[in-house]
């Protein structure tokens, strides 16, 4: 998994300036500052916190509740070619050290090698949604966990809360060239600005545009995530979990599947078909 680079000294200073208004009270009281000064500062800080909470949207919005988009990844078929990783990078304009879809090599208890790719799992009980203080991370009615980059304040609470390491923070303004285009696809979304968290969206731009044009995600390629379309061994499937006749629903109903860390109660929307000998 990629490591977030340590910000330079001037970035740390800027970060302290940003945090001071929100955390100044706690820092002062913790350091033994006078209660008189604390009382003087309390009202403006309370007002600031109240303004944030009033703007926080926790109810699902956007998307269509007739759908619950999900993915099935067959680990018994995956050959570790990285095509899905590179197609995601090209389509969503991500850097090598900030991939939304990552590839991990593991072994079964019998010593057989298998490959795991991990996008955002779009959990139905997503810790990242619960901790976001401004509603920048939110649930859509179609089960997707979405981001509003215009609202994101860069607190990184969501990144810390995610138990799957599926989020990346933009420390710097990106000026790099996307080396995965045009060989693995063309960039279809706007590059995210410095100071926000980003993650896999299940190529939501394709889903929404496809439905608007009468296409079905998981059936029509133009409406389906790039990582699913590119797989040369058909190890990835996408579709509507609310539809019992969709490919993903039929696979889940007919084959043993697992989800990552189900014990956490996050209810992920990504299912894995384990390789022989794993379970």
C-alpha cells in the first residue's frame, strides 16, 4: 500500500495555522492556560463548531435507491496483471503513490500465491461517513460512498477511520503527467485539488451518465467501472445488488464469497470469491 509523503516544514506550519481555531481551546487548557482566557475564547469556538454541524448532511442523497451498486472480485481467477490498477489510474487520473485500486500478493495456508485487488468497498455502515464533520463524505441512495471535494476541509478524519486504507490525502498540488494515459485509457474526471482526501468512486461518472442514457452499469461497458471492463480473465463483476437477476447477485447466491473484515460491521459492497484453500 502506498505511503502518504510527510509534508514539508512550511506545510506543517500552514496546517498548524488551520487547526489553531478548532483546537486552540483544547491546547490551551491542556497546557494550563487560565480559565479566564478559556472562557473568553469559548463562545467564538462554539459558534464555529455549531456552523460546521449545521452544514453536515448525514442522510443519503444523490443516486437512485432502486440500485445498490456492488462488485464481485474472483480471487481464484485473478492473475495479478495490474490491468485494473492501471485502467483506474488512467480513467480517474491518480498518481502511482495515490492509487485508488491497489494490488496485494498473498498466500493461502497451503502456500499457494493469490492476488487481491482492493478498491473502496463502499460500506453501507461506513466509518468515514460517520466521522466527517462537514458532510464531505456521504452516502448516496444507491449505496455509493461519495465525496464532495468542495466541502472537504482536509481534516483526514475519514482517512483515519477507514479500516481498509482506501483513502489518500493530497498533500501537494499535482503537476505530474499521468503515465497510464493513453495506453490504459483517457482521464475522465477532474484532478482533485491539494488539501482534500480522495478515493475510488466505482467510476460514478460512468454510472450516472450511463443510466441517464438508458445504459445499465455492469452490462454496458460505457456505464461500468474501468477496472471491470479491462480485466482480461473476467475476474471482476459489477452490478445492482438489489436485483436478484444481476450477475453480481447470482454469483453471491450461488458461490461462497467473503467480505473484508465483516466482523467490523461495515457491510462492504465488495465481495470476494476466495481461492481454493483460503477458506
